[in-house]
C-alpha cells in the first residue's frame, strides 16, 4: 500500500475513543486474575481474606441468574445528565462483580477526562463555560453543542473530590480481568499508553493476549477498537496506517453504525471541514485515501472472513 491519510487516521482514533463509551460488551470470557481496585469501601471481609482476594484477583460470581436481564448501561450513560450521579448509581453493581458496570464507570470518567481537558483546560487553569464557548465559536459547528454537553455531564464529576469512586483504570482492569471483551481491548490500549518509551516484547505480548481474547467475541465495537491498538497488525509489508483503517472498515462491515447519521461520523467531522451530510465512515475513508481505498476495503473483507472462520492465527492472534 502507498501512503494513507494520517489526518483521517488520527480523526478515527479520536472517534474510537468517543465511540466506546456509547456501547457495552456483556459477554464474558475466562481471563487471568488482576489486582483488586483501590479505594473500595469495606465489605465486611477480614484483613486476611481481603489480602487473599488481592492475590487471586476478582472472581466471577458463582450464582447464575440467567433469568435476570443485564441492565443497559450504554443507554443509561447516553441518557445520564450528570455523570457523577451515574457513576454512583453503578458502584454497588461494580463492587459486586458486574464487569459491564465496572467498564462503564471507567467510560464515564474517560469521557469526562478527555472532554474537560479539551474544552476547559487543566484543573489549575480551568475555563468557565462562557470562555470555553467563546473559544470554540469559530470552529466546526458541532463544537459548541459538545462543549455544553461535556459541561453539563461532567462538571460535578470533574470538580468532585470524592474518594469512594475508586480509580478509573482499576475499574477497567477489573472488567478486563473479568473477561469483558471491550474492556480487554481498552485495557490493552491503556497499557500501551503507560509504556510509551519503555515498551518491551513482554508487554507487547500481554497486550496481544488481551486482544486475542477480546476478538473472539466477534463484536463490532471490539473490532473497531482493535484498529486503535498498536500491535503491528496485518501481513508483512502492509502499510501500518492502512491496516488500522481496514480494521475500522471491518467493524462497519460487521454492523457497527457507520452511517452518515452515526456518532462516529459526527465525531470525525469535528476534525474534517470537508465532510458532507451524506458521507458514511466508508465515504470519509475513501475521500481521504482514494488510491488506497480498494485495498483497504479488500483487507477489511479478509479480516471479517478470518473472524467468521475463527482463523485467529491468520490475524496474528
């Protein structure tokens, strides 16, 4: 492949970060144990049993309540006007071992950390809502709408100094250790960010192990996120950026909402003033990578063929 549009790739990575807080992944798979989350209130355990729990990591609940439907935390997050209240509403379920609840506590924090930093600055120099709106007034039309949305949802959470909410990345770790596919691939991304400049083969193998478990869910949201996870994906000699774009397109082909009205396109078009109202994700990719798009599209189809066949080795997993 030749050169791909890195502007499009960067915009898709940002869209990926936004996308995952909209969705859940409720299918659990076996996973290795991890650390217990910090700042959890006492649950009546003795010090000895709590220490043992930290050694063995989070355990899958033993009861099987198959008749109880899983709460739609994604819908709750979309509808929540106050993310501090939303996080508090999930704490009980998360502490009880609900791995999707754990994931969505992380997603609420992640959304607010990213949005607040982008629009309102760092804690030592916060902008007011009026200042943030003025700053964005001349930018892409979606910006002022998103500034207000971030402020309303996140103001209380970001200004809170509550100690009982736990560490967001530790909630993600618990969800990943519990086998939540989306949490596994997101945790792999977190590990990569934490090791930039100090990475090694062991850490790369651990990320690949997590993604290898996650991809077996075949969930479109997971496939999309794999495109944002640095793992040297694809056949030898493939252009790295184009390979990631192929995973994004593969997720769209698997049924992820990549339509002109989708949240992904809305986020992409915050960074691309050439967007048109009729463009889907595929249209945006084609416009930014006209010469390479047929190969990107063909590779996406191949990825999905291998996923459907369970040929994980051919995909590098």
